[in-house]
């Protein structure tokens, strides 16, 4: 906390006052990261316009996600490598963000509320995280970006087609 206060050119007492310790500060950083990701994804999706198809929107979302992984690699990788080390409030935040992502994907693909589809979408998100861990550990090679995106799109298409859905064109 002292180092953070020095970096922010603030008093350590002020940092403690606003964040109530390390876990409060960590939660604020995680909340800011999730908000930044959602904001960027909404802006990128809006820039596509109403005529964009599902695949184009999903690909755009993946590009934004990869940008965040590359920009915020340490903060993004840490909870995936050591998930038990996070404060319970941050774990709850990440779970809520994951649920919101499943809902957004369901809306994008125009899927009904169905637990089987939610499992497929949650599995897709787990796949994306694991592929991104490998991509980040390799140093975010630009040449691999297209592979990561193509594999992620194939993963969600396969997961949903196993549930009788074939609409990612």
C-alpha cells in the first residue's frame, strides 16, 4: 500500500481510507478492468453498425478481449494462475462478469434461456481463457492472434451445434 501511495503521490493513510486495505484496492482495480473491457467491447460493437453479423460481432469482441489480455497481462493472468488467492469480493465480481457474458452471448446468438446452452457458452468462455493464458505466456505473438480467434469461434460453434444450433454464419 505504501508503494502504491508513493506512485500515486498520495499519503498511505489516504489510500487506506479510500480502499480499506489491499483487498479493497484489489477489488477496485478488478472492477475498473471489467468496466474497461465492457466499455471497449460496447464501443467496438457499436462501431460495427446494425448490419454486422453474429460472427463479425464475436470476432470483434475477441479482438477487444485479446487487446485487454495483452495490455493488462499480469493483472489478467494472476487470477487464472492462482484463483484461490483472490479476495471473495473479487471472486464474486468475476463470477458475475462471467454470468453477464453468458447472457450477452445468448443475446448475440438469439438463443433462448436454456441451461444446456448456458453450459455450452460457459464452456466456451473457459476455453477462451485457457487459450489466452497460453497466448499470454508465449508473449502475445501477433501471428497467433488469428489462430486464437479462429479456434475460439470454432469452439463456440461446436459447443452450440452440439445443442442443435447452427447460426454463426
